[in-house]
């Protein structure tokens, strides 16, 4: 028998359920986030008390690093469907010193929800970020979602050494603020780090126009 208090009617709801013998994880929660209050969770059963136990599982602890940024007109390059502007997106180096599973979370802030996601790629042979990316360069790719956050777990290998994390909106020129979070288990000796490439490419360009005799086709 399972019971809980209905928040809207304040009625006690009791239900009978039959479940096979195995280990279960029970997750009591509110429908909306950030609602703080105390609760009591009860289960009634007719089995041997030694066979049925409720044990509180402590949440896993993580070491994490956070970086914040903004997609501006000049840095909102969109996904790889926009090859001429994709390289304008913010790029962050992620260095792996040992084999580790890291969790990357991209959170967007603001009243407007863009479709967001991120890529994890290799670097060039010279250690710099890639200016042109195809599928062979991808280590991992998150889903693109119209929500306030998206996350992905990535297996890092020290043989690759340095990765690049590219947070972006799906469409180019969409503006907004974001936070990128990198987490590893607290038991891991790895030290998580995300940083902007200090030795990025030097960009040199000029502008012109085709007119009259110079518009030669």
C-alpha cells in the first residue's frame, strides 16, 4: 500500500500495488522544482521486515567547474549546419589527464528559451581548435533541446589529451546567456577544468566590393 498527500485537495491518497521481488529506487518529488517542504514517505507490506527495508541513498557528490558566457551577434554561430559561422561560437578546452567519465551540462538563462546543445571535438594537430568540423572530428554531441538545460556524459581518454567543448544555439544569431558545467565524481583524482583557448588562431581579413570591371564573374 502506498499513500501520499494530494497538494491541491490536501487529501490522503492511498493505493495498493503489487511488485515482484527485487531492489527498487523510490523518488518522492514535487511537480514543480524549487518547492521546499518536509515530507514523510511510508510503505505498508505483509512480508518479513528483514526482506523489506527503506534506505535513504545519499546523492552522489561531484567536483565541478562552471564557466559563464553569452551568445552575442558575433559569437552565436549556430550548429554545424551553419559551416561559415559555426566557428564563431565560444570554444572551451577540456583537458583529460586520466580516463574518466565526465558530465557536461549546458544551462541557458533568460526569459527566451532557445534551442541549445553542445559539441565535444578533438583539436587540430597543432593543439588549436578546429575551424572546420565534420563528423570524423566529433567525440560527442548532445541533443538540441528547447529547454533550460541539456546534459551529456562523456568518456574522456588521456590519449586524446585535450578536447574542445562548443556550446551553441541550433540557429545562428540567437542571443542569450549560458553556464557550462563540467562535473566528475568526488572520488576521482581528476581535477575538472574548462578554459578559453589562450593560443587561439590569429584572424586577419579585409573587405572589398565588386564593381564594374572588377565584377568579372
